[in-house]
């Protein structure tokens, strides 16, 4: 980290361009709203890939105006660290994030449980997945083949089918979602 004197020297020798100063906060506001709306849509499983890319990439872009905002408001920003509300807010933020980052007590890896389910399905054989759809292995093979996937055996895992078809694990899950029950 930089010492406060180093930052002050930098700020005094490198003034913020007017355009950055003028647009940092409005860009933070706009990008935050995009992140907020796309995050809510993702939480409720609306819009899928459309909101996922938007949320991930524009949340990364949000870092740039955030840093410009911090630069512009450096002294007031430092003053927040002299009071309890900042310490309390940061502590609560870390505490709220911990359950998403640590492994669960049942040996899971933490994170989104749907990802764990998707991984289990991808590693299952066509025969095993057919049973979930109340289909015969041959009917499931036909349903996957009708979507352009290369299936040679009911004993193949769905990841093997995806690899043989030059598709990703996500693609194979999408193909399963289109299989009629």
C-alpha cells in the first residue's frame, strides 16, 4: 500500500482530468444499476446468458470509475476509516461472504449448489440420466442425437458426449433442458 504522503504527492503532481472527475460518480451509478438489475435477474434465473455476461463484464468495468471516484475523494474516503461505521460495514460484508466461500459441513465445496448438481449430472451416464427423465437409454440417446450431439453408447457420461460433440458441459446441460419428459 502507499503511505498517505505518497498518495498526496501523486495527487498533487497528477491532477485528475476533468472528464474523469465529471463522470466517475455518474458511471458508478449507471454501472451499479446495471449490476443490480442483472444480479437480481440472475438470482431469479431470468435471462440466463444475457444477464450473466452483462453482470460479469460490466461489474468488472465498474472497477475503473470506482477507482477514479476514490482518487477524486481520497481525503473524505480516508476519514471513513477513522470512524466505527466503516469498520462495522467491512466486518459485516466479510461475515456475509464467508458462508459462500467455505466448504459446507457435508463435504461439499461451498458455492452455488446448482453447480454441484450440474457437475453430478454431467458425470453421469446417459443411462442414469435417462432414468431421471423416465426414458429408456435408447430414447435419451435419440433425444440427444436430435440436438446434434454425438452419442455412441448409453454408458458414455454426458461430459464424454459433450467432448465428442465439441461442446461444453454447459451446452450439454442446456441440451438436457430441451429434452421433453
